[in-house]
C-alpha cells in the first residue's frame, strides 16, 4: 500500500480511483467491511482503491480540550488500513487553514485533480469543507459537475444469528448497535476489552517506546516494560490485563524480524498509578511471563489487550501484593493459553512453560 502525505507524492498519472474519506479511528469492523467491499469494487472496475484521511484528528484541532482520546495512532491506523486491501492512503495534515477550504475546493483539489476519482464512497452523514458545510447532496452535485459517481454506504451493524432474539443471539452481540469508534471508547472506559475486540475485530492495542520506570518490579524480581507517556492508542480503565507484547522496532530503529522467536510474547499488563506505593502518575507497564532476561529499553512495542482480570487495588503490604501477583499471572497464563497470539502476522501459538524454572513465581510489576 502506498502512503502519501503531500499532493506532490501522488504520481501524476495515478487513477482512475475509487475514493473514500474518513478518520478511520480504530479501523473497526464497520470500517473494514466498507473498505474491503470498496477494494473489491475498485478492482472489478480496473480502478485503484484510496482512502483519504487526516492527522491530527479534526476534533483535536477544533476542540483540543474536549476531543476524545484516539483509539489508534497513525502507525497502527496505517497498518490496519493496509490489511483491508487498499492500494493507497492519502494522509493529509489537518490544520485550521486546511479546514477553511470550501467543499468545492476540497473536491476539486484532492479528489478530481490529484486522485482522478471515478467513484466517491461516503456515508449518509458525510460532512466536509469549511464549517462542515458540504453534505451528501453537495457531494452528489459535485459528482455531476466533475464526472464521478457517488456511492452511499449504510451504517454497518453486527449480524444477527439465525434465531434473532434467542439466548445465543443475545450472547453473540449483547449490545445491538452500529459499529463505531464511540462504542469502542465507551467499552474501553469500562475496561471491557473483550467486547471492544468484538467491535474492532481484533484486540485493542497501545503502542509506545519502552522507558525506564522506578525499577520497583525488577527489584522484586518481576521486571516490567514501562510505556512512555506519549504512547499511542487509548489507554483503557485501570486494572490488570492479559495481553500480548509485540516488539516492533529495536532500540536502533531497525524492525524486529517476523521470524524472531521473541517478537510476540505473553504478558500481564498493569494500568494505573500503583497506589500500593502511593503513585501519582498513571502508567502502562507489562511483565513478560517467565522472562527476566529481556532488555526492551528504547524499543517500540505494541501491547494487545485480551482480557481484564481485575480493577486497580491498593494492598496493605508487599507480601499481600506478591500473593495477588502470582494469582494474576496464573490467570493470565490460563487466558492466553487459548488465545490467538498478538499481532497480525504470526508468533507463538500459546503461552509456553519456557523459563518456568527461573520465573515460576513471576508476576506483574507492582499492580495499580
């Protein structure tokens, strides 16, 4: 998939194309369904499938104090968009100056002159141009003027089972609503990463650079990888989670090879302020099960969260904390033993007992 960040990056002879426009935060199942169908239609028409998206998110520019947290940063968003089969993504810098374009200017400059769109795919609630003054009717009218078709996509909702209303149907989708980034945020705020994964079509992920922490976990014999405060991806409710740690970039910036046996690792993840130690700063840290030999400092890693074990707790003593950590790790191992590995391109099949002799008593870092 080609990624363009400037109009000048797009080849002059590019096209014809089928284009869609959106933020695609989280690239959830609704997005994926639409994009895969669009890619198939584009291929059948001999056209290129292109998504036009923005960074930063428009709400972060217009309402920085109240903008919701992003589900994915640009790196994960592009990785997930590529998996849908898109031929290209035009990732445009969103600024107040950019937002002052009229609907006509936006369509002419990007969709017509550069992408040579033959079809534009939008939802019924599409808004574009200065003050969101362009809507579906505007796009249809501009399509007539410039010679492109407009395809309207409907909201995508979870499919019902063969027996709607049955216990099986309700269990399959307890929340019957359209797939949306808003829904995922609500679930993550509640710590429900299991249901969030059903909407996303994958485990929720948080990406960041591993930085030095208080070394408290290491002193206890349970070293954790602490993510920087600039980590990307919405951090869910405080608590302890079962998840996968996927190593992406080495400290020198080179990619971690897919064949590296330590690329995807089972982890117990702690999110919170470590109240047992009177912590203040909220942190995301991961203990890789049964491993005390890893040096992950300055590496870029992705944490994929599979299930929340419990909320944040304050313990009266270190001994009480250690007992609970052992219990947490046993439960994490049980959960991940039957869970698909993190990442999208392979890894270990399940949690192994490798290193159990050296780390059988391991646990998360001081759990918040």
